[in-house]
């Protein structure tokens, strides 16, 4: 029997998170309720964590449950739902559209005009239970555990989408700037595709972790000119592709400057400043600049197959496992940007 209330995590802002109790949500038509068994802290959660409370209060965000990387078991169905079934293991896809427009029908709800997301329209996954549209509950095979599911929900999927856009292969030299969890998974996937990869960061612990994961070269941008290092890694004329996961102005600018003619820049990290003062170099080197936002619904089976086929050591990026009761300390650690992925165990 499900209790009437549940534990959940909210984020008032000003670098604070708080545990609260809320009523257990009930699934509406075409919804399922998922009992969360693993969730994780994402870099976009840290954007919310760092926001001023006055700004979050003004939009009503501080009342909503935090988190969008979650996996668990379906425990209730709304009217009209026949699939998934109660007891099914699922990963939650966190971009929720209307389900009917051209973008939703094409498996790209992130472009829906009625887009909804966790912690800015609806309650997120850092809770004992969450309600989502049935179409957003993606099947998780029995041989993939819930921690892996939470990683697939965003970080691994985001990396997968980015390396595909960069055309990663054995013929493509690739630079990855920002070696947080998304950057490390980008390195892991690009190496599995055969690409030689150089990584750039300013945190020694993250550079060391990237080396343990098999990256070919690393650059401490606080000690070495990253543009010169990336160009040299690409044979002197620049790398074929660069992916920025940091969102930092200097890192994005350096990544673009490191590209050879016809190079591809993929922006993953979210930043607040405009950095593209590029008219002449963009034209002269015929560069391609593109964004990448998570993976598409139609890529789910490809993503699963890739991770399983290559036996990617995705848990090696986890820096800390904890219960939700330790959320305050966990967010402080994540905010310091010195650890790997932070995982919450709800089992």
C-alpha cells in the first residue's frame, strides 16, 4: 500500500536544497506513476541550485521537486494506459511535449511548443514517486540496473547525441572541453567510436579521471594554452571537431579557435554569455556550429545498444553514492566541480 505522502527534494535557490513531504501524485489519463529507485545530480540542476531565491520564487520554481535524471518501476497506471505495465522497469525521458505535433510525432518533443520539463513546469524525479506521460517511460532491460538507467536518462544520452553530431570516428580528431560527467561520457563514447580525443579542463581531478578512462591527451587550461594544444593534437592545423560541455565563454571560444577548416563545433554546455563574434573566421574556415540537446526519443534503442555492445564502464564516472537525506552535502560536492557524478539511491 502506497503512503499518502512522500519524501522529495526542492531547491529554493541561493545554493540551498531542502527535503519536503508532498502528497503522492496520482496518474491522470495517459500517465504512469514511477517509483524512483535511482536519480542523479545534473549540471542543469546546479544552474537551478545557484539561482537567486527571489528569481526562483517569482517563477514558482522553488515549490517544485528537483531532478530530471531518474529510473525506477511503474507502480500505477492512469486511465487509458495499457503500456508500460505495472512492474515494468523504466527510464524517464524528461522532455515532455503534447504528443501530437510534428515534433512529438517525430520523436523530438524538445521542440514542441507546449514543452514541459521538470522543476520549471512540473515536479521532478528527486522524489519517491513521479508521474509522467506513458510515452516518456522508456523500457529498461533487465540486465541494465537503475543506476545505469539514471545515467542514460540525460548524461549518457546527451553525450551520445553530441558525438553523433560531431561525426566521431577513427578519422576524426576530437576535442572535448569541460570534463565533468557529460564531458567524461562524451570522451568515453567518442573513444568507443574510434576517435582520438583530447580533453580540456582546469580541475586536476577531472583531468586525472579522463586519463583513467582512456583519453589520449589532456590539457590543463590553467597552465597551458588550450588552443595551441588542441591544434597540435589535430596535426598542427586544428582538430576536426570540438564539443564544449562546460558552457564557459573562454572554453567555447578556445574550442572554436582550435578547429581546422570545415571543422564542426557542437555546443552542449549552457552558458549565459554571447561568444560568437565569428563572421570572418566562420566564413574563412567554413566552420559548422551546431547545438545538441540530450538525445531524441527515436535514438533510445541505439543508445542502449551502443552502451551494452561496447560494455562502457559508465559507473566509473560516479564519484559519490548517497541517500536523499544527504542531499545538502551532495549538492555542495557537485557545486565544487571536483567530484564525478553524484547518485542518489532510493531503494
